[in-house]
């Protein structure tokens, strides 16, 4: 098993890499728990702690995957792909709206 024998943190470096890869591939927290043969509620508790190694690895994997996709989309748009340009414009507009909503809700606007 990739995880350390203990039911608590820390996760091994190999497990951290595997968690990042699984989350980047769209696996849910429940599926990751099953993959590692861990109690689902244990992993959800880990995810609910913003400072836990699991939370950081899981979110990092998703973000890295999204960044790779967005960078490739940006390259395609820069190379003149009309479809990529349209997708990128919609994506950027959505991000601007989400950021503005966040600022409004948190008194930052």
C-alpha cells in the first residue's frame, strides 16, 4: 500500500503524487478513499482541513490539470484558432464575474 501504515498523517511522498494524479483525472474524494482502502469519512475529514496534506495534494492536482488545459487553450488561441479564442473569451468572462461576485460578497469591491 502506498499510504503509510498509520491511519493518520502524514501521507508518503508517493501517496501525495498519486492523490494529485487521481484528482487531476477527476476522481472524487470517495473514489480516492476506495483506491487507497481508507475510510471515506476519514478522507472527507482530511479534505475539510484546509491545512492537511491530503487537501493540499487533492486541490493541487485539480489545479495543475486545469492550468495545463488552460495553457494549451491559450496557445491554440494565440495560434489563431477561432474556436479556442471563443472558448477562452467565455472562460475569462466567467472568471471575471466569479471574482467580482467574490469581492462583493466579501466586502472587497
